[in-house]
């Protein structure tokens, strides 16, 4: 069997790309902003807060959960979501590691 495109890159590069994809929608950023303010939420809270359909919110929550950024617990017939603080620190570290590689801007024109 031939190699896939993911096989061309390191596991760190693939992981960072997956995380970037999870952040790559304004609705997901709005969900994260809401969770940073409120610490937890129920899906219905986000429907009221963001004005998006329940199904749309659920899709975005699933993407964030699949990336490990969110975790949820069942409360009655609803799922209560919150940011996973351990994973959040890992994500922060991975992006900081990438961004910190440019120690200082190039002097003059770099291209």
C-alpha cells in the first residue's frame, strides 16, 4: 500500500495541523470564548448565546471534543461541556513551540 499524505510529515506536524483545524472556524472560537468566560455550558446555552442551530453547535462541539480540547459529562438528558485544562496547556505548548522558533524578525528584507 502506498504512503498517505500524513506519512510525509512528523507526528508533531500532523498533531498541530489537526489542532489548527479544530480552531479553524469562528463558531468554534466563539464556543471556546464562551467556555473561557463561563467555565461550563450545556449545548442549549450555546444555541441561545451564538444564535446557531442546535445541530450546528453539536457539530462544532464534536470537532472540539475530538481534538481533546473539550470534555463533557452527562447531566440528565444534556451534556455539560468544559475545556480540558490539561489538554489546553498541551495545545498552548505546541503552538508556543512553533511560534517561538522565530527568535527575532529578520533584519531588512527576508525574501
